[in-house]
């Protein structure tokens, strides 16, 4: 519940703040580097200090005390107050109401709220700041939900099937889309830069928060990392304890699909991807795959990669509770038919 601080400002807990953030503009007043590491999705960065200025103020606080740090901060902020308030007025719009947070809900957000109030902007502050938000979302990730994990061999079309499931009206979270990586050594090809691991968790929760816990939620099977992004333990625990529907089509159909997916990329990029797994492929297999790429024989290069990935996947699958693993042979099936079979299988299991 909201607590009235004064006639202009309010403060609220993380759950209520997140709910308000769906309707109000959100302002993050931390430094640009703090914001880049991770922020509440949709928040606009309007920093009270630059990274360098915050470091100076922090040093003054430690060496000279609180008052001297405040005075130094005013030296920095004073000349910028007009610009900051002008930006805030544009962000607030005609409603003149902003949801606002800093790192711990302390001086930075309080001071910005005071400045915004001078411009007639009503503010709602996040109690405990971004630190409290992070604790809240990580705990919320482990809440009970009817999660079903879509696993299977590399090239079985798991991501395409997830998108079809979403079009069918099913609840889906595409972790690889959020991570901007398809998961394998070739997974960065054609993808934008990856988010930080911290912000990945924020974006996952943002989608998770709009799902219905009592309805089935489909996600793809993942290891602890997706490219350079490491998922939080709370999310990984959900993936590991949830039932898995593993798609096991034959290698021929998967080879054709992967050739369509990755054959369009420059040989140089394909070579770099093979080299990322060279230690696991071994010297002979790596050399053979590179020679196949150089010769334009993408099919052979894919077959070599699949030999490694199939063994790795079966080993990982063997580490799961086998009572929670359902294997489906989707050889020859279209992605739409595979999606329908997944929904049917998941429904039968949950009866």
C-alpha cells in the first residue's frame, strides 16, 4: 500500500511500484553505468550525477563527511537543475506524475523528488530503491507456476515452435530472444548485442510478471548461461525442476533446418563459431569442419557440429529426473504439428 509522505510525494513497496510502472513513466536517477548494468525495463535514465561526479561525492563522504559531500553534490547539480527539471517535465507529460527510484531509495531519489515537486510533478518513490526491486524479482522467480520446458536436439526448431505456441495463445517466455543469443557456439550470428546478466533477469521477470501462474508456461531448456549471459539461480532452479518435453527428430531433418538458419552467414563467421568449440570437438573434427566450410560444404560442417551437440544434450538430459522427461519423436512433423503435439502432451501429463 502507498504511504503518503506529503501532498505531492508517495513511497511504495516493490510490488506496488512495479504495478504502477505499467501505467506511469519511470525515471532511474542513478548514474549511466549503473543504468547500463541493469534497470527496471522501460525506465528512462535521468541521472543526478555522472559516473565521475558520483565517485567524487562518494570520496568526499568517506573522507570529509556527509555535509561536505552534499555541498560537493550541489556544486555538480546546481548548474544542471534547469535541464534536469525540463527533461522531467517532458517525461511526466500532462499527468505530471513520475515513478522514481535510485539505488537504495535514499538521497538521490529524495533530492530529485524535491526538484520535480518544484515543477509541479508528483512523484512515487520505490522504497529501498533498485536494490529492493532486485531482491523482490529474484524471489518472485521461484514462485510456484505450471512450467513446462521445451528441450530437444539442436536443430529441432525449439525457438520456432515456441513462437507458434505463442501464436496459439499459449503462455511463452523466449529466454534466447531476451538474451539475444540462440545458445550454441553459432548462437550469436545475426543477433544484437547481449544484455548484462543483471538486466537479462530484469527483462525475464518483466515478462514473467504478466503470466498467469495457474496456466501452463512454456520455456526452452537452457544451461546456466546463454552466450555471455548467466541466468540467476532462481530461474535456473525452475528450469531444472520442471518437466521437460524433449524433441528428438532425426538428424537429416535437423541438418536441413540448420543449413537454412546458418548457411546464409559468411564463412568467416562460421569458422569463428566452430573454433569456439574446437577443444570439445577435438583437433581432427575441428579441422574437418573448417575444411568443409572453406569448400562450401556447409552440410558436412553442420553434421560434425551435431555429433558434438547431440552427445552433449543426451548427457545433460540424463542428469535430469527421468520421471519428468517426455521424449517425442518429431521426425517429419511440421513445426505447427510439433507445437500441437506439445500442447496435447503437456495437457495429458497435467491431468
